[in-house]
């Protein structure tokens, strides 16, 4: 019997790949494995995120593109770092019984969910 398929990476399209790679590297501590003007591969633990340059201008600016969710140790400092890199809060940080949650609208329409467990 053949082995089950395993996820290789998640792909996002960006207008400026090096800027997007810097955003994930500085904002969420991703390791940059490869970065060129057209392609980047980043890693956080076993998760690999691939960034590819969009071949046209159809990357949404205010619509929702991909949505990635991250568990963080300090949601306030993470939000501050991401805002300094150009992200915007998409609504307030919510303080739920299970922890804090926030949505960040990032470059090229991508959305990040942040979760800090209680």
C-alpha cells in the first residue's frame, strides 16, 4: 500500500515577494529557506509557506485571499510587530474565555488569525 500524501507547502501570491518574506520573517519569526524576486520558501516548524510573484495585478487588495491562523505566545507584541510591517487589525483583539484572538489584514489581501491561549 502506498504512503499517504503529505502537505508540501501552502502557496500565496504576492506582488512583492521579498517584502512578503520579510513580513513573515520579522513579524512571525519564520525561517527564510529561499528568497528571490519571484519565489520564496519559508518555514515555521513543519509548516512550509511558499510565496510566488503574481503574474498579473489581480491580487485582491481589500478582499480576503488566503487565511492562515497562528498560535502566538504574546498577541499584543505580535500585533505591534505586524502593524509596523504594514498589517492592519481587522476588528479589535477579542478576549475570549479560551484566550485572545485577533485578525490581521496583510499585504495583497491575505488575512492572518492570531491566537494566544489563556
